[in-house]
C-alpha cells in the first residue's frame, strides 16, 4: 500500500476537510486546510507518534469545519500564537498549536454541565 493511502486511512475526514468551502472573507480556514494537507503527507506512517498526531489533527480540523463555535475559538486563539525565532519546524509548531486549542476546547466544553432543576 502506498504511503499516501496508508496516511489517508488514519484521516477519515480528509475529503470532507479538503472539500470545505469557507466564506470568501474567511482566509484563515483556507490556510488551516492547506497546512493540514501539507502536514499529513509529510509524516512517516511508520512512526507511532506522527500517526497519533495526524489522527488528532484530523479530528481537530473536522471539528473546526463542522462546529462554528470551535471555528470562532480557533480564529480568536490562533492570532495569539507566537513563533519563536529558534523554532526549526514552523509547520509542526502550528499543528501542535491547533491540537492544543482543540484539546483545551474539548476540556472546557465537556466540563460545562448544565443542571436543570424541576420544580
């Protein structure tokens, strides 16, 4: 099996992500999708850590496309990401930032519990 097909096996949302049509004024979504495409085909499919990161990235970008609330959160947080001059792989840095935002968002939204009280 070719490496690309093997990588796509780990990314079940790939076609949904690349076929997403954002609004014209939403340039960040296009950039995130391009970063996603570029990164997933750069990894080594035999490296377990890379595969885990790609699976998380696929889930995060799919959530970005499907959930408007999460999209707003990413757009708000990603502008605060600062790349240090000592950073060797900027692409990986942004991928890790997106995954971190996704993890924080999941933690926040799953911990908010609404208790309704019936009288």
